[in-house]
C-alpha cells in the first residue's frame, strides 16, 4: 500500500526507510509502479495515489536497495492527437540512476515488443519480459572536484571506452571494454605520454539500438541513442555510477580533466514506429516536439524524434541528468551532441533559450565546461559560433579548412583564419579562441589515417549499401585508394598526417585529438562507423605506430612551452599593448603573415590560389617570438627569416618531416634563408645567441615615407598664416605611438609594408545617417540645450539628475520643443569627483552614476532622510559621498528583491566583458585612485573586489534604467546626447581597451587667436591603424553606447573623423602634428550605427575645418553647427536663411558667454577679474557688436528685454536650418557662463547651477517670448 508522498524530487528518492516515487505524466490518468523479482518476474503493481498537477507520486515502505522496478502509464490511446498511453508497455523511469538488462539480452537492448504493428493500432503485447528494469539505489555521494585545467592549456582526447581498451594487451581481460579500464595504469601511462590534459568520453548513458541494426547483426557502438539519461549503460559500466566515479577519481589524481559526451536531443524511441521505452509512454506531447500532425515527430536530429527542451519536463530532466553526472560521476564538463536542439524553440534556435539560462544560473553546472556540437539537421541548424558566452563549440570549419590546405586545394586565407583562432566565427567581444574546439578528425567521419588514404567513403559494412555517412568529406588518397605499401605513397600519407597534427597543435584554440589518430588507427575507409563494435573501430595496439605517438607527444610539449601559440586571444595583426615588455617588442603586432619568400603578405596575395606556403610570425607581449611555417608544396620551401632584436637567433625547434628532423640545421640568424621539406610544418623560436644586425638606422627619406604612409602631415599652418614643419622627433613619437617600428631600415620597411597591407580605408560613400521623419522633406523644429547638472528640482540631492531631465523633457515637449541637447553623461572618476569636466571623462561608454535620482531608485522606495546642501555650485565630492552611501544601502537591499536582482543580472550579462572590465576599474579606482591601477583580469577577484565591481555595475544598471525612463517623454526627436572627443588617459576606457588608443601622445589644437600657445587636451587619441585593423570596433562601441535612449548624437570636434592635432607627451602644442584618420570608414560606421539606433548625428564643426569636410558630412546627412555669434560677414551678422538646411543653429554654446552675459559684457568683466588679457577697447567693440545684432534683428531696443530675447531667437528661427536650439541659461536670464575655456579651478567650470527650477525656468517672460517666436516660425511640434 502506498501513501501519497510528494511531487519532488522526480524519480525514486529515499525518505528514511521509505521510497518516494514521483513521475511527470501530465496527461496520464494513473501511473502504476511495477516491482520485479531478481529473475525479472513481475511481482506487484502499486498505483501511485498522489497527484500534484502533472506529477503522479506515492511513498512506499518495505523496499530494499537493489529492487527492480518499472512504470506503466494509463491514459488515452489517440496517436492522431499525440496521445500514446499503453499500459502494456513497461516504461523506464526517466530519472532512474541504474538499469539491468533482461536475462540473455546482454549484447543489445530491444527496440520494441511487437514488430510490424502499425503505429496507429494499439498493441497490447506486454513488454515487461524484454525491457530493461530500473534498479533502486541509494544516492551516490558527491565527488570532490580538483582544480581545473586552465582553458588555454587544455588539450582534449576524444575516447570511446570500449574502443580504447578492448584489445589492449596490458589491460586485464575482465576490464577491457569498460569504464574502469581507463583508470588502469597502462591507460593512464598512454594519456600521460601523449601530453593531453582532458579526456572526452563518448556517451555512457544506457542506450538502445536502432531497429534496423538487429537484422543486420549490428549494434549501436557509439551510444548516441539514449534510453535513460541518468543511468549508465551496464555494458560499459557494469559497476554502475560507482565504477564511473571511481575511474574519474583515479583520472583526476593523475592530473586529467574528464568530460562526458551527452545526448539530450532525442531518445531511443525513434519516430512513430519506434519502440515505447519511457518518455513516449509517459508524456509524449510534453517531452517531444511533434509535427503539425501530432501523430508524427519533428525530426531535427535525423534520429526520428526531437526533445522539446524549451519547456518542462524535458528541461528539468536534462538539468537533473547533468547534475547527476557532474555530482555523482565527478565529471568536469559535457559535450552536447546536436546541441542546437538544446536551444530550439518553435521558431528556431535561440541562444537565450531556457536550458542555456538554467545552466548559467546553476551553482553546479555553471562551474563545468560546456561544449556544443553546433549543428543539427533542422532548419537553421548550423549554429557554429552562435552559442552563449562561456560555451565552447566543435569547429568543423577548422577541420575542413586545414584539410583543404594540406590536400592542396589552394589559398591560404582560410588557413590563417583558423590558425588565428577563428574570430570570424567567434565574436571577439565575448568569446576567445579557447571556445573553438579545433580538430582535424573526430569519431564522426574519417580517422586521420583514412583522411589521407581514401578519396571516398567505404561504409559497406554498415549494411546500407554505402549510402550512409557524409559523401562530401574532405579527403584524398595520395595515389591509391585504401591500404598501400608503395613507399612513395606511404611517405606522402605520413607527411600529411604529421603536418595536420602539427597544424592542430600549433593553432590558437582548444585542440582535440581523436582516439587512435596518434597511432595511425584506420577504420578501413568507414566514415560513419557508429554500428561497428568490432576490429574496425577498436584500437589495434599491436600495430600502433610508436613513432607517431612520440611525434604527437613532442607537439603537446612544444605547445605547452609556447604561450605564444596557446594564448586565449585572437591573432589580429594589431600591435601589442605596452605593458612592460622589453624595449622594441611593444611596437610589434601579435602576428605578421608571411608569403613564400618570407615577406609580409600583401592584400592581393591572400586570394592567390597558387600559394601553398604560409608563415605565421608571432610576437608576445613580453617580446618573445616564434615563427611557424606551413608548407603544403611538393618542393622544398626556401624563405628568408624575419629580423630579430640584437643578440637573438632563430632556432628550429620542431619540424614535422621525420627525415628533416634529423638533418636540418638548428640555428639561423636574422635574414638567413631557411629550407623546409615539402608537405611539412617547421617551428622556429627566437632565443639569445650571437647574430649581428644587418642594417643600421632608417635614413631620413625612409622615415619620411613611413610618416606619410602613417598619415602624419609634414607641416601645418596657423590661422595667422604662420607655417610650421613637423620635426623628426615628433614624427618618431607619433610612429612609436602607432606601434610602427622605425628605428632600423628593416623595421621601417616592415612597417611600410604593414601599412600598405591594410589598403586604402574606403567606406561606403552611399551610407547615410538617419534623419527623423519630422526633419525629412524640409521639416523644421526647435529644441533646448542644457547642462543636466545645472538644472534644479525639488529633492534633487544637490545636482541635476535623470528625474530632473525627465521633468524638463516633458515640460519642454508641452511647449512645442522636439529635442533637448545635453552635455555628455560619461562616467567620471569615483575617487576624484573634483575632476568635473565631462569632456575628459573616465569612460565614454558608460554613464555618470552621480546623475542617478535617488528618489527614483526602486530599492529605496522613495525613503530619503538627508540630502547635500543646495547651493549655487555643485559640490561634486559631497554630492557623490552622499549619493554613494545611499546607493550602497540600495544595493544591499537588491538581494531581497528576486525580480529586480534577476533584471540586474540580465543587465550584467548583456553588458558582457566591456561592462565587467569597466566595473572592475571603477572598483579599483575607488580603492587606489586612477594612477595606481594594475592590469588585471575580471577572473579570480577577491570577494571584496568582486562586491565593489558588482556595486559599480548596479550603478550603471540604475543609470541606464533612469535614462531610458527619461527618454520616454513626448519629444518628437528626443534627447541629443554628446560624445566627447576623447577620454582621460588614466580612465577606465583607456585601461580596458588600451589597444584602441595611441600611447605617449595627446590630442590638442595648434596655436590660434583663442590660445596663442595652442592646446594640449590630455586625452589619448584613437589609434587610426588599430581602428582599421579592428573594423572600427571601439569606435562602433562608443557610438552604440551613446546613441542609446537618444534621438540625436552630437559628435564633439567632428573634425577628428578626418584629422586630429596630436602632441607628444611632455611637448608644447607647437610641436604637434596633424594625424589623418580613415574618414570614409568612420563615416560608414557612423551611418550604420545611426540607422541602427534611429539616431540622427550633429557634428560639432566649430573652429578650423579641413577643406571639403563640411560638404562630405552633409553628403552623409550629418547636421553641422551654426552659432549666431560666429556667423558674420565682417561686422555684419549673416542672414540665417543662408545657413545650410542640414544644421543646428543656436545663439551660443556652453563654451561661450550666455546671451545675457554677452549683451551686458559680463564675460569681459569676468576675464579681467581673473587677470586674463583683455583688449582695451573690448567694451567698445562689444557695443558695436550689439548694434550689428540689433540691426540684423530689426530692433531698436537697448536693453535685453524678454521681447528682445524673443526677437533674437526669432531671427535665428528664420534660418534654413532644420533645427534651432535655445539655451536654458538664456531662458533663465543667466549672465554667468557654464564654462570658461582655458581655466581649471579659477572659475567653477562644470559646477554652476541655475537659480530657477526646471518648471519655473520655462515660465519666465524670456522663455514665453522664445517659445512664441518658435511657434510663429512654424517650428513648434
């Protein structure tokens, strides 16, 4: 008799001396538990009396460990509706952890109880006698997991338990073919000799053969046809999970990581004509993805059925199975067969599918390695490179591209991409080369020996007339199909096998060696040997190639000794960062690709099909160097070796050709000609030795040529007409900043070749920026400009914040405004809030948390007790001290709010590595200041530092949330955000993305009437070479970050799209030079992001503008600036109807006096009060300017009345410009400027606040007059 028991956990679970059984069967009418004697005789049926939703359950006493059991499900038999309940079918408990086979059925498990019965007809033949039985076991103890293998050192060995040991002479016969054999000293000795770090075991879960195999006398040897996910196959692990766990423990003790290949995409029940073993009989419509006609199954796997893992119960079963193998078995990770099924929803693959999210959130599974086989046969089933961050993926493109190169198909581009880590497949923003599981052969397909011995597949032994298996697999036979003893053919095959193994182990990524490829295993040309449980697939240890084993072992040792090869960074050809490397080495790229003669490859050579040789010259951050040659040609390769630092030589460390390995010279000097055997790989390593340099310093003409190629202008003119020639010292400083070696002639030549290899930066000249509909076809609108921190509202905590912005936006929209242009919101320095300029921020990609409105933080629920004093100035340190303390309390509350915490974690995940690195910087900077931050990883942080970084991430979460809320405001265009031209050299942006910036220089401006000595802005410019090499990645990231929640983006100093004045550190501005930028490429990216975000672009083009730039920007539909104070023809103010239509017109900017200050001369008085030089006739000249403006406006007023303010703005509103903007300072009647250029702390730049709150500011007489002028001009929305 059973009592109801509980609905969780599913399966059989001990509760004291009783056992609770819980079975998911949503549409079953009842579930019976069937007990069996040891001989398989059914002894009792017990109805599970409890039911909770979809789960049937009951608790039963009197059972003992080892009890055999199964299930029977009662319910409707309506196959045409997908209902297939049949109590005649004994079913396996899906959560069973051990199975026994029926007596006499040890060679294969049955397919179905009655053959030849149509699937629509109910077959009442009882299958209990022929079905496996579940075994009642107490839970296995959890395993202690040893420290894992570092990802960049991982070398995987794919192994089939039986195939590895079945014929091994040193393994006892009773262990052969079982999991336990892998822990035998003979097996461990082989793994150790090979140098692999990780074993990937092919499936161990209990499997049933496909129904067509038994008549052929075959069985499913691979095991990719599971009947029960949690139970080991008793043929492979007769000792059950205890045997597996003990084996894994022994392998861990020997230093190996152990992974398990799992199959959660389908089951052994096959299609509608398959057997009913478990899931079909319990809940067919929930577990499986059915077709449009529910009688039939979706078949995205090619195995007859497809599990639906986007819903319970399949999701829960899969997670339970993974946890079981991880905890009870001790496995370090999993390889998922046909993994796109894991992420399939009804409309296709989703990288954010429930199973991926659940694994990432699981405390056990999130610590395990996850590897996807990223393809299935369903629609959109090829998903290589598209799995979530943190997953690795089998890379079949690697296999095919490497094989094609060595087959001689021609072309080297694909090979280089694979050697460099496959960044074309794995997004460098979130993935690394270690996520690419590289292989040249695997269980599925030809062995490596067969790849070079068979031009086509030979699968006749599978009994399907050689129709099965992949017909287009890349292979070649080297002159004879199949086995050959001809010496020339044997030599060719051995050379190709060794070359492919060398390629595999010398590539960026995670190498995987297929079992037996290290010793020459053949499957006689069978490339689909899934049903060959015989000598075709078992390793032949007697005839193993010992020399090949030793060759592979030498390669794994070499890989481990060369961080240059195994590093988890994609090879890009970009210069390394200067992080303390030896002098000279920091100027070199991580890789230079060489052509057959040893010269750097040119663009037009990559597509040359005749090329059979590729050199990969690697340079590490520490200056270490290696050169690897891949030569597929039929004749020896003769190539010049690259230059070296003084005192270094090249040593031939490894060569794949087994004859050259004993005969080749070992040492070479720079520029020596080396020889490499046909069809071979050679590895040269730079090391100390006596090798004199062959060339002296680069002569001036070569240096000048290099400077010109790098975009360094040789001269420039001041506005006054003064001419300046750029000095050699400045050119060298800028070349160094761009990581272009130039000290020797050889370096200068290489740098020239490198620059030329980039080609011309030609963008798509047809690309146009986005324009909002209200401005299309000559539409005109007006907006406001404001500095957010200056704005006031009740309860704003001492600074204008995002709620203040929301209030302003809604009020302004009500007055007819379409846009509000704002100062940059860029992230500043938490430890030094005195650094207030938003144009020298810490990081332009993230927001300033000081702008968070505390009374809009959900965790605080509006409860604030104190606030900083509200004065005329923003006390940034005090404001931030107060806000930080309150926000820290809010962060502490976050963990108590599950929904909010989940939203926060999703925000963190979406922010990726860029957000994580920024937040790490913020945490470190707050602790130590920006000048004391070391380079470090986001991994292995102390709990305190991780908490601080999480807090910084929470601040970004709140800021993004509040800015998004403020942006939903009724403005026809929205906010116009501002992107500063650069970031501080000691800030987060430069620290997290140093490869994007020039080192040792600053942007600035040459001498002009406003600054006689010029300006040095102390912001490192973007590296124009790195921009092009990266596909403008950092620039694109900046644009995307600043176009969020915006309808427009102002580009500060837009001239930087084509050139920037750059000054070496420590030099005055007069020693700077103009540096050219790839305008067309940057414009194309700008237009793409503008269209993607539906965000128009306004370029701040004030100052000295290169000839033709305004026209080019207009062609791309970027708006320009027109400032009333600057638009003069001599003394006369230019008519606004002559302004270009694609422009934003305004009276002044934040760097100029307000209208009131200009009219009253307050700016002149301010300059004098600060002791700055002012012309004696400044007041008189200003009086003439006022009269000129009055004449232009058509007014006779002498005082700046509200009516005159309106008239001036009305004059501006008559412009042809699509946009006109009024400063809120002018609406409020402010006389003091926001910012006084050329000052730092002498004037409270970036600290002043307006006297009026935002509501009152829009109700002044001046504001009313301005709004009326805009309405009359037809600009009000």
